C-alpha cells in the first residue's frame, strides 16, 4: 500500500481539529457559559463604557460553570431588570449606586445586590439606579457622575470603593476614565472604540467565552500566585508603601469634586469601603489588618479620612463584616472561587446605607 502523502495527512489532521472545535462549540452553546457581557459601540449621549443596551447575559464561574445567574441589561447598558427613565420631578427619591464589578454584581440575583435590596431597608421606597460596571475604578465614578446628574438628578449617591480602585485608575482601556492630575476634575476619558464585525462575531463564540470568561482564573493565574508566594516568603519583613504627594492630591480632589459633579451636598454622598475579608476570616482586628499596608489599602484608608473631613458620609464595612462572620453566620463571598460579595455582604451594606439615608 502506498504511503499517504504528507499533504493529505496534514489536511486530515486539520479537519479533525476543525470537527473537534465545532463539536466543542455546539456543546458549549447549550451550557450556561459566561456570555452577553459585550461592550456597546460608542454613543454620543453616553460616552463611557457600557454593555450593549437591551440585551441579556449569562453568568457562571469556573471550568464547571458554578453559580449560574441570568439577567437583563437595560436601555442604558447597565444590569437592571428595568429601564431607566429620565425623571420629570428632578430626580425626587432617586438613589444612584456606583462601583465596579462588585456593584454590577452579575454573580448575584438582582434582588440580592446593594441596589436591589436597598428598598427592603428603607422606610420610604426610592428609585435606585445601578451604575456599576466591571472594570471601573475611582476615575470612572468621578467621570460618569456628571452624566448621571444630567439625566437623573439623584438625591443620594452611593459609591462602593474596593481594593485597588485608586491605584488601578492610572491606566484605562477604551471607554474608561483614568487619572489626569492636570485636569479639573482630575480624570480623562479614553474614547470608546467601534469594534469590527469580526471582533463582535468572535466574542459571541461559546468556546471563546468559555476560555476568556470561565477559565480566566485557571492555570496561568495559579502559577503566578505560586510564584508570588515564593517571592513573598523570600522577601523578608514587610515594607509598608507610602502615598505620594500626587496620590494625596488626587484623593483630595476626588473627595472635593465628587459632590460637585453630582450637584449634591457632601452629606448626601456615601462612600462604602470594602473590607479585607481574608483578614476577617483569619481573625484579625481592624488594627491588625492595617499593619504594613500596600499602597492600594493606604489609599482607601486615607480617602476615608479625607471624605469624612469634607462632609461625605463614610461606611467602613470591616466591623460590620467582622461581626457577621464572628457570629458564625457564614462568609461574605465565595472565595477562593470568587472574591466578589455574596448576597449576605450586599444586604449588610444595603442595611448600612439605609441607616445613613434615614438618619
């Protein structure tokens, strides 16, 4: 029998790969793979990054598709089961909630998010609007505040500040804001881009969504974590970082400019600070958790002080979360799979926000 030519073997091999990929794509399409979280094309009325308005999403984590949730992306491109309508009464009763993926909160049912649960704790119901967007940082909160003021004139504004919100703000992708110290307010928008038809098609492929979304915390990051542990163990005593003069100026400007950007008095702006939940689980006090802090943690602590001095209302989640955990009521997240707040954490903070609003 004559040997099979090399070209024929290569074509057969490539065809086998193609068939395998096609089968994988078909299988994954019927499974709850992470999807629907696609960036919208730029629109003049709302230049900041959002997801595609009037669409839906599926959320799941890990290779085995844990914690499945499905939800709606509304007319403004934010996660909410209802559309946002510009109020006729200048925002009476409206509360705007800002943040990153913690507030976007696709990993929870909408009713178990801060914005979705807030009316469960308010004596007088309010219209609560979610402006949480994955990838947002402190510059984004300051950057979209004028847009929210223009369209909704909220009476209250709530900002969830998570670890790294300040330090990650020195760089930004399309549609996001970054720090720009020589501007007032000190943020600059990186213009959103028009994505090609091919790019939009590729991001809908189930195999791509599975690799990018569900496997994003798999081998590569685990290797990095292991390497990081080795480096940390070999580094010797911890050396606390120090905030620079530029850091101090930006934090001060953020606290000063935020109420003005919303046309609100400072006392109607609430900053909710996330806690070091790993320290809580380890049984550390707040003082112990503050020992030898990195720059990101120092920035959050410093902002708490600056904001309170300027009249902004501040909620430190550490003692609230610590009491809850110490009372053996369970964790505040789904770590190590997912460090975002779970329903219990969201509801604890919704209760704290309600107390401030009705104080």
